[in-house]
């Protein structure tokens, strides 16, 4: 198979080793059909030539970033190749005057942030928490949400333009970049072609270059935390604050989950985190004060609560941050009580931590999610909890837990993500993306296909409820029922678009149900 691409790529850019192919054919949750080979182009010309060669030989194309999909995003459904985009990882252009940055799609969010930090710049959405390895192209393709999402929305909302290689090996340039003699400084010039390739899971083309908007990096930042006695009070408080657009990050979790996560760290991890907190402060004395507050607050404050929520506010001055924080306190006070801000402070100090694929106890995990309108969160949650109760006896057999975690996106979206965890052996994919001490904890587990099957059943029930309550999904891949949920005319239009860009159906077949 490699001979097809040998004239187009260097030797290191073609992978045919069985163990490597096994790794590249797995994602967060399961394995798919094994790739015939993996190619790693180094630039847009190699990418375009390789895609053209693949389609001329009737090979399907499955683009892959860091591989953090849990929805079969790049798993093979027919004979084909995987395109590993991580060799295209350069920051190509930082334009401080016109306020945009262009990167190759395999650049990680952490590397992009490191390049922008000395310039006092940042992208509005600036990465998922897995951004140490997760790539810009993968995040834009999958609809990533996390850092900056409460204020600026999803990854796609920060994209100005893209250079996309379609199935025939030709390059489509979107936004203002599609005009002659101009730059990628503006997204909208006629119909929004940039948006077509955001959230497409690679079904319409492979993103080679992505241009994102820049903003000034905030000079003042603060974190706030509140505890709540019920899910309902937490939801009402988080929605009220989201509607005001006060925070850049806004996320919640059960108090027991926050406590378990914090207790999984050992003394060395605690000291390392405190040093990061100190370094992230504006001055040495401020750093010492923040470190002392975090150390003294401990974790006991979580013991008598049901839910916690955490906000990050930022601005150009301490006064602006104080005003936003005061308003958050006012809105949240009627629903809960303020806690030490240990969790958002730790997140600010280390926004891109090492991201294990297994739970802290070594269990396998599956984190399906839905974005709901605020008005539907309570009925969705109530019915989901009832559905879980019906599975309790079977869950106990697999030591399975389901822990919903939450976030708000912009002023009108509530992200609900139940993290399913169960005893099971890790696959090659998990082993390469998890620290050795955590892998060692999984050594006592046996292969558990029944546990995986139950996790998939719970995920599918959550998807059914999401449709019932008008929810939508990010990271659609080949799991979430995107096409089936569209109206008839939309299905026709999307199918015609897919056919125009990929007439032989070779570009990540099955993604978006196309």
C-alpha cells in the first residue's frame, strides 16, 4: 500500500507497521477497521497530492489529529488510509496589526498559546483542556468547547478562514482569503463558506491551514467557586450568570467528583501545582498569597455539598474583574454559597494538563455529551437520572459509575456530559495517552466487553433523550444522529453538497451520517 504514496512523501511519512496501524485504528472508546496505512504529510502540497492519489486508487480518507475522538470520528468503515496531521504543526503567520493567526491544522492548542503568549495575544476560544496534545484542526472539525467558551463560544466561533483540501486534491480557501490579492482577515464575504468546514468531522475535506481571530491577552484574571445543595439551584445560578455574559470559563461538577479528583493527586503533584499557581500570578507576593490560599483551603469544603460551579472572569484591569466578580456573587448568592476558589485557580495555573485517557483509578471511560437550552436542562436531567436508576443492578456488576459534569457555552447553551467509567482493560490507544501510574492501576482489570456494551447502551439512551428535549451534539463523528435529525430539505442540501465535494464518498465516509 505504501508504494502508492512513496513518490509523494518521505519514508517517515508512511506507516505500515501492524502495531502502529492498530493504534491509529482505535479511539477513546473502541477500535474500527484497521487502516491500510497511515500517512503523515509535512505541508499542504504533500497533503493535496496524497489525497488525490488515494481517491484515484479508490481509497477512503480518514483525517486524524491527536485522536481524542470518542464518537468513531476517524475510525474506518471501508478500506482506506488514515492521515496523521500532526507533522503539519507550524504557526505560519501572526499578524498583530490585522489581529489574526494562521496555523497548520496539526498545531496543538498549547503550542499555539505558547507562541502567542510573549506577544500578549490569545485566540478568543483558546483550546480544550486536552490542548497539550489536541490539535487546532481536530478541535475545529469536532466543535471543541472549553477555554473561552463561556464568553466566546466554540472553536468554530474563533475561525476566520481555512484552506481545505477536498477529495479531488484541490484546495478551497474560505472567507476573505478566497478573494484575490487579500488576506484571511475576515470571515464573512457572501455566504459563510468557513462555517461549512467547521464541525464537519472531516466529511467535506481535510483542513490544512486554519486562521483564527486574535484578542489581547487579559492582564487580570480571577476565579470564583460556589457550592449548591441541589442540581436545580446550581443550574439556575449557572444559567442566570451565563445570560449576562460575565465569565470566560464556566463549568460545574458534583462535589463528590471534585473531591475525588483532587484527592487523586499525591504530594508531589500538589507541590507542582502550587508552583504553577505561583508562576501564573502577576508578581512574586501575589503568587505567594495565591499559593497560601489554595494550600490552606484544602478540600474539606466539598464534603457537605451536592454540586459545585466555577467561573473565571478576566479583563484589562483589576477594577473590571472586580465588577464582574461582584455581579457573579450577587447572582449566585440566592442559590448557593461561595467556596474557596481552589479549582478555578488550579485550572488557570495549568490550563493544559496532561490528559489521561483513563480515570484516576485506571477505569475505562466514555464521556458522551449534549448541549441543551437552559429551559430543557431540568426535565432532561430528571429523566436521565431515572433511566440510570433502571441500570443500577447491571452497573454494579462492572463497578460502573456515571458522573455528569457541566459547562455553559456563550449565553444560551448548557453542556451536559455524563462521564461513564467502568472496570476494563486499556487498549493500545489508552496506554499511549495515559501516565504509567494510572495504567498500573488498571492491571487488575479483565477485558470487559459487557461493560463496554452497557456504556454504549447508556450513551444511546442519553442520545434519545437529547433528541426528545431538543438538544444538539458536538464531536458528532459517526455516533450522534446528525443527518437523521435534520428536516428533509436540509438532508437534500447537505447530501448534494457532499456529492459536489466528494462524488465517490471517500472523504471520511459515515461522518455526519453522510
